[in-house]
C-alpha cells in the first residue's frame, strides 16, 4: 500500500489538476464519435466497442466525460504503481523511483492525454499493465500457470488486442516474446495462448453480437492502401487505364491529388467516405487493391518517400507531429470546456505553448526521443544481463512500435503513447533489472 500512496498520489494530484483545468475533459471529433455510440447505443466496430461498453458502465450514475477521465486517471496511476512495485522488489534505488515518479507525474503528455476521451489512453494503460505483469513473471516464472495469473494475463492481452485495431498483432507478438523469453513447458504455453485467444474471441464475437455491433465502412480498414495509392498518383507511372478507372470511381482524380498529405491519411479517407457508401466501395475495392499492388511494384521509390514522411515521428526528433487537444471541439452535444480552475486552465495552456516550441518540443513531445531511449534501454539490458527474460518488459512497447511503423496512418503523437511512456520508464527498468542481475550473481 505504501508504494501506491508514495507514487500514486502525486500522479493523481497532478492529473486531477489537468481535469479541473479542462473540465469535464478533452474531446475531439473522434471522441464525439465514441460518445455518440455511448449515448445512442448504436455501436460501430471502428471505435472499440469494449471501451464504449466500459464507458457506458462508468457513466450510469453521471452522464458526463468527467467520470471517464477520472477512471482513466486512477487506472493509469495504478498501472504505473504496479510497475514501480516490481522495481522496488528488485531493490531499485529510492532516488531512481522518486525521480521517475516526478517525471511521470509532470510529463505534459500524461496530463493532457489522460483526460482526453481517446481509445489510445485505455490501450496504453493495458500495455503498461503488460509491462507490470512481465516484471512479475520474470521475477517468479513459476506463477505463469498458477492461480489467477493466466486469467489476469489473458484479460490484459484481451484489452490490448481489442482497444485498438493494431492491438491484436501487438498482443500476438507479445505472446511470442513471452514464450521465447520464459520458455515455459508446452502445456503451460498452450494454456496461456488458449486462454488469451478465448478472451479475444469472447469480446470480438460474444460481446460484439450481444451489443449488436455494426460493421464499419471497409475504407477505414484500407487506410494504408488508400494513403499509398494517393502517394503514387503524383509520379503518374504506377497505374494503367483500368487502375485509373477504378480510382476515379472511388473519388474524382482532382480530389485524390488535392487531398493527399503524406503526414495524414484523414483528408484522403474523408474524401473516399464522402463519395462512397458501403456497397459502392465494396464494388470497387478489389480494383483498388490491384492499383495498390501496381503502386508498390512499379513506383517503390514513391511509396518509400511517402512512408519516410508519415513515419518520420518514429526516428526524427524534429518531425512535425499532431499533438494533443487543448479544448473541446465544436459539437452537437452542447459540450464546452468549462474550467473549474481558470487559473490552472491558463497555466496549462501556457505550458503547452512553451513546450511545443523547439527545442523543447523535441525533448518533451518528440516520440522519436522516447523510442531511441527505449531501444537504448533494450540494448543496455541485453548486454548487461545477457538474459532473455530481462527483455520481456520491453516487448509490449517494441511490438506496438513495430506494428505501427509498418502500417502507420498518420503522424499523430497519441499513436505512439505506449512508446512515450516506456521511454520515460526505461531508465528505471534498466536500473532495476541491472541491480537484480547483480544480486543474483552475488548470491551465486
């Protein structure tokens, strides 16, 4: 309990100040799509129905974004404290623990995002939960098949797999890393994988049918395809006459050219959605995939330039990235930002303005810096401990980053939120894992 008080209360205090400054929470267009699902009960698969169901339960007493934000604040603090608790058990220095808590609590990304209604927030909390479970498992691998651990692990993996669409391959890669790192007996491995798969099916099939979740427009699933088709339009050499005919049926050529922005698929996606209902898009979809194949094989240099642009936030500290919301956007629900503490509202807006100017932007908001810290930590632990198991806590964020890098739709900071948090935690994890390894060597 002491760990949760020493390290959780500072986080709660700071993040509640953000909520008071941006009351009743921050909502963007995506947030209001999820809010519409919540209040109408007409759930669509594009936004996580599991998250919508959880938010619906949270708001039964008080129909407001505020209790959802409060729940996110508490959940993120608990997940962080679970990681800290495992580091304490490895005899991490109190100074390292205190310094990490200060940075974690004061990191502007946490303050702004934890009070924003985005699926990225619960997804990141679930990823952080996997980090805590990984630390527990490498400390006590015998607990993997015992007691509640398989069910807790399966529940956390189910949340990761269903809160975001890229979560399913991330969870799958983590399971592979888990088996590789711990090398459990075949029976245990089969049980863990089976229970985890059952959890995902329970949500994706059972819960979806129970809630009568509507399938979403297929164009949402094809964002990578549409974005790369638009990128290949400019060279003008990728497509044949049949390709151009299909592309023109999906959206006028002028709109394809005018809407293309390498750093974001949203203008292109919005144009396709505006010009096609689900039946129209389904009819032209096979031809669009044919055109996409031609773009990949005939103009790979154009696709490579496009990918370098949209993925620059991974590796370039100076890349342009869409950051966070600072106000509730105009909406049809009558919601506005009404700060409980106007002084806090102005102070936090000033903090945002100051930290988004270079060079502070690269240090405070640059996801590239956090990724390099994460990869540096992995390299340090790998050489320091020479243990497969010690690398497992880094696997969730590394898997997330790999999946997102291959299919990134837009340069949005929130998409790399799990990596940002792991960048902050990496020095502490490297310190704690290194001390545990030294203690084991002394004992031997």
